[in-house]
C-alpha cells in the first residue's frame, strides 16, 4: 500500500522520499491561482510535515516554490472543521466519552447522551418499529437507538433500569456530541 | 452465472499475511446475514479478528436495512469482529475512521488481486467505472462481559454476471469479472483483504488516524468532484467536494457560487448518500 512508506526521515536535514504527487507534473504549471491539484499538494505537504515531525518544508518545482511551516508550540497545523454546518465542533476536537453516560439531574432523571456526532435513528431500519417509546420500561443494556456516523451504526444502550420519560430527538435528525437523547426515570418500576 | 472456485478456510489462511484477523473463520454455505452473526458472536465475547464468511446470504443488508444482493457461489460476504477500540479520548477518531479505512483496505486488495483500478467514493463505496462492486457496513456494540466491539461487514461483487442483478440495480452495480473480463479467486481476494485490513487496524489503533487519513485522501475519488449529497431526512446539497477532514467528514462547497460575491455555503458531512455528478 502506498502509505507503507519509510518513516526513517524524521530528523531535520535528512532527505525525505516525497510522494510523486507532491512534485507535480514536469510541464510548466500555471503560476496563477491555485488549482485544486495544487491545493491538494499543499495539504499533502502539511500531512508530510506533521507525520515526520518537521518544522519547515519547502519544495521548488518548475518555478513554483511552496513552503510550509509548522510552529512547534502549536499542536496541529490544519484548521478544524465544524460538522454539517451546525453548532458544535467536530468529533475529533471533543473529548470522546463512552456511550450513553448516565447523568442524573436535579429532577432525579437520567440523561442518555450521544457519544458521537452523527444521525439519530429510533429504529433499526426505516420500516421497523422504534426500539423504545416514551413510557416504556427499559432494562440496563437494552438498545435505545442508533447513532450513525461514516456508515458506522452505533447502538446506544441504556445504562440503567427505568422508564423512558422523554425522547428528545426526532428520528433521522443530526445529533451533536454529548447531546441529550433520552430522559429515563430510574426510580420508576413497572 | 459462472462457476467460481469454492471458499476454503485453509486456502484463505495459507494466502493471508494477517496476524490477528482470520485466526478464527466461521464459514457458512448460507446464512441470514454475516453482520448479524458476527454481532451475535461479539456479544458472546469471541476474540478479536473472528471472521464470519458465507457463500450466500438470505438477508444480506446494507445501510438503513437496504437489501444487499447476495447470490451463492460467486461473491464475498464477510464480517470481522474488531476489539481494538482505544480509550475514551480517541474513541470518536477510531469510530470515524474505521469504515473509511476498511474501504481503503478493500480498494487496495481488489486492485492487487484483480489488477484493475478501483475508485473509492466517500465514505466507503467501491466502484469500477461508475458502478458499485462493493459495499461496507460497520456496526458498533457492547458486550456485557468483554466490552465494546465493532463489526466490519463487506460485500464484494466478484464473479457474477451483471445481468444477474435485479433490474433496479443493473445501472448502479457491476462485478469485478464483468469489468476486467477475468474471474478472480475469492479465497485469494479475501486473504489479501484480511492482510491489508490487519495492517490498517493496527495502524489506526496504535498510531491514530494521521497516516490512514493521508492514504485515504490519495485514494478517495470524490475529492475534486461535483457531487450531490442526499441527507437522511431527504434534504439535498449540490456542490464540489473539496476535502476529507481530520475527522473523516466530507467538505462540500455549494455550487453554483453566489452571484453577488458572498462566500459560498460550506457543509461538512458525516452522514450522506453521495452521487458523483458528471461535470
């Protein structure tokens, strides 16, 4: 695979074997606006810089010189992105938490939250019945919903025995990391 | 339908270089769904790398319970139990990249064995030309005793005829043999896939997503293309796919650009059906 490259060139001053894509074509490039391909080349350079723990990388080819610098004090080079244009940062910038951490609020209800940014589903498939309805009694470990991200379907389970008092999100809607999905009354008994 | 050499566990093991994946392989002539079986086994605490493989599926399924065409004797239907999830601080990264990385491993293995180019459509569709030759469905769950696990499911259309697909799939699906004109040894293809996936899983678990992301971006044919994204709630967004982010999301810039020079709308998708538009 292409990513199995030598990782030996970690120290400054050592020549790095650059992927061919970084060097571009031999024909004279347009020195004007950045083409999409050049944009990708710069992104590749940034990745290369980070991967090899370098502080500076400069490439000159057919009259075009690109220099990428990495301030050591700064942890990451690339900017982070927000998710689906809505509020909240991307999954990676947030401290991830185990699924459905139970959090008891002042009313004594347990809040089940989403462990990832994704899409909320109340049923295993569009035509199937919902896993749970408001008013249902659930057991610890019972599946309450699915949150999908990147075609990975995450089953979210209840961490407590109790009764679903509120379902806070509509099926197929996007959810944020840590967003409340269900309220469960742990004191209720069937 | 063309005959294809039978699936054979010893053959797969002898051809595979995988350390962990495939140490245990459960081979079925016919099964409901390999993902469902692997999920059930994971809940019963089977070891990391356990593979469920079937010659045919009666209830093969994809995302949102869409049916996966699973005739006997010609294709690969395979699910792998993964128990390598890192701690809470890197869990989101792990879950985000696992499905994308699986597509990377599959694309590499198909190219190696079939000797023909494979396009990778974000997040994890495998295409030859503009038709689908493979799909991936990952699931994540929790076992009472052995804790969190993931199941990686993959279906590859290997040696069938395109005419065998149901009418509604013929325009969007194809097989490796149809595209290359040569049948492929399914045992060899699966062994190659397990070998590639084994390396990727170790890399993602130990080093994080950096190198996996770099390799994925090189491979992903969606970047730079005009696309239409259909969201789960039915909404649509048309634009140019500019990048795959550090969290695996797809950045799409709305096109056409606003005529009054205002900045264009930009979306970062984590869940969407993407269609590559001809432009």
